[in-house]
């Protein structure tokens, strides 16, 4: 199995990786981005983003990732480097948290970036697991994070994905989220 | 809803004669993200695999790194430096034999002219002795049109090193 962008491979075939939809935030910001009616014709999904939000007095925030409008039964694990120490944590919540995007206290122009894989999203027998590599560097602060998430409310196939700022009301202008499908 | 195939090979090279650097130039702005996949050996021990954009050698870069060296996991950072690091921190890359380090560099939204450019990278350097994840910042809003790959210090990219650049276009 090849997951371009995260797993090393020199054998990527262009036709195995397809763009599904994208959303770039315009002036004034947006409260959330939802990819709906996701085709069930791929093996895996990948979200690639740059992000920033309006979290008051903060340089960093996370993205809250939810599936099929479900707001329960999520778990997040991460291994994080903050420039000084490595730390790990795990917690339950109303969505999977993707670390990091930047907040308004970060220097203008700096956005967090990430790649999130949603594995075997069409399965109707397995709970869904995600993995991510994401972070933000602010030239003197910042974090790099390996993440894994679980949605265990139901083994239903994922037909919609919602992204919202976890501790803010709006994604900022120029944030961009793109959804791709990966064939087996 | 699907808009078509992407993850397109842009250019690649296999180093046949040791060189100080290799540059992907004239990169089209028609993609959304770039992915650079590297398999690297260097001509001298104790060195890292680095990259720069658009020929900028100034101190306009910074990075935060998460690393494991076989004993512990730690984190570090560098601010206002003149490079971005893809692989090799506690341990340098292989400099002989048949072992190479690998790096996968994701440069998201590289072609816009409004945001600073952030890349995230996985560096796999088991032969040298460490594994890294890095987020790098280039404090410049220019679209990225070239990427120069090279080693820290005076090491060369060794024979057999491969560098491949891909473009991903969003719908």
C-alpha cells in the first residue's frame, strides 16, 4: 500500500492519486469547511492543508476533524516536539484534533501545514483511524506533531468530512484545505 | 466530484558524479503542493541533508524538529538560519557503503504569493542513527520556483543519491 506524501515511495502512479475537492478561505474567514458526498471509489483519503485561525491571543491552534456530522466518540493521540522537549498525549473529544495551525498572534503570513491520511474510509466493519504529520514554525517557537486519531462511534463508511478551528470561530483568509482520494 | 488524477512527476535525478548541490529549477506554478522524495548519501560523515528555495541563502529560514536517536525522543529548533533540514540531526547521513537516508518533504501551497512557506518533512536515517520529523518556515511570500538540495558543511551529494519532485494539483 502506498500513501503518497507520508510513506516513502518512488513508485507513485499519478492515476492512483486524485483530487476530489478543495476549499480556500476568502476574506472574512469561514467557520468550517465540509467535504460532503465523498465518492466511495477510493481506498484512502488524504487532506493537505495550510491553516490559520482567529483564536484570541494565541500563536497556535488545532483543527477539529469530524466525520458524517458525528460529534462523539473520537480519540486523539500525538507525539509532539516544541523545540525543547518531546511530549505525548492522548484524549477523547468531539473530534480528532490535528496539531497545528497558527493563530492571530503569529506573525502575519505564517500558516501551519499538514498532511492527514484517513485510512480505509469506506469500510463498514472497521472503526476509522487517521494519521497526520503537521506543524507550524514561527521562527523562535512552534511545534511539529505526529498524530493518530480514532472515530469509534460507528464503523460506517465516511461520506463527509468537516474541519473547523478547535478553539476559535473562524479559519482565516488564505487557509486552504484539499481532499484527495487514493486508489488501492 | 473527483476532479482527476494528480501527483505528477515533475523532475528527478540520480547523482552520477558527486556534486555539491542539485537544483530543481523553473518549477511550474500550476500545482498546489510539492513533494520531494530523496534517497541520499553524502561524501562526508556527520552532515545533514538540507534545502533552500529560490536561491535564497539568507537567514530567512527556521525549523522545529522532533527526533529520536535510538535512546530518547527530544525536540530542538533553529531560528533565523540559512537552510532547511530534511534529514540527519543527532547523527549525520551515511557517507559510504550501500545505505542511504530518505526524506519526504511536503511543501504545501508553494505557489501562492501571499503566505510564508511552511514545509513538513519526515527524515529516515536509520543507517546514520536517527529519525526526524521537521517543520520548516521560509519567511518569504514569493512563489517557490526552485529548490536546491545540498549538504551542510562541505560534503557532496554522493553517487547514487536520487531526488524526485512531484506536483499535486487540487481540484
